[in-house]
C-alpha cells in the first residue's frame, strides 16, 4: 500500500501542483491548486494510485465502483479493474452524471447495474465534500449499498459526515491547503489576479463583469 509520501511523489511527478490565485470547484479561492487533469494523462501513475485505492477496500465485498463524471469516471474504471485483479471477482465500473440542477444521477442503465450491489464511491479531490455527498445519495436512491468513499486527496479536512456518512471514508493523502470564500479571499484583497486558465477562474471572472 502506498504511503502518503509516495502518493505525493506521484502528484509531483505528473505536475498536479500549481501555485497562484485560483477559483476552486467548491466556489472558494485558494493559493494552491491541485490540477487533477494533469494526472489523467499519465496512465501509469493513475493506475498506481487507483490500485492503492482498491487495496483499501479489497476486503469490503465491493461489487461496483462509481465516480462522478468527468474525471472520477476514469478512477472508477481503474479501481474496478484493480479490485477485479485483487479479489478475482468481476467488479463493475460506472459513473454518475450531473443532473443539470446541481446534483448527480445514475443514467445509461447504470442505476440497474448497481441496484442491490455493494458500491464504492471514488473521487479525486474533496474540498467541502458536497459533490461526493450528492453522488452517495444518488447511488443510495437507486437501491445500492454504499460501502465506502475513497478519494485521492482530502484538501479541506472533510469528514465522513460531510460526504453523506458512508461506513468508511478514506483519502490517500490529507492536505491542509488554505481556501477562502471569495468575499474574504486574502489574494483578492492583495489585488492578485485570478488565474483564468486553471480551475473555475474563467467562470468567476465572467461573473464579475
């Protein structure tokens, strides 16, 4: 099983870390950004990290793995692959779509796929846990049993309760990266411009016009 140091080495290797002024998915601002998209282009490192996620749930009887679209759909595929390899059982992988109203829904027949199955939820990053909580609820809504949630990095001191209170909540690494509400952002107060090319900077800037 990978140590936190080895996980961080993988993050550094693929160039996930950025510094500057960023608008985050949670709506908050931060001076550091974990560019998860940089990971997905490296299949070797993605596979390595997903195997570490799978190993943590190898004895939990997982039958299906779900990740929220878009990026975590890739994680779900790899984690299911490694769980299949480790357990010798055929583990299904699928993903949850955004429902257009701020939540998530299982479509494409994936609702029937996971119904009644012990399901693991995977995600790349958590800052508030809000998105993962919605996926947990969507999976429960179709009659699946959520056995746990595992994320690559917990960057907001997110708790099990924050993500819908699954039986187990795991992170490969816990990071303390400061973030602020836009109105309280220290970087905004200093006049440091928001990066428009990474995260949700472009949307944030468009909303200020």
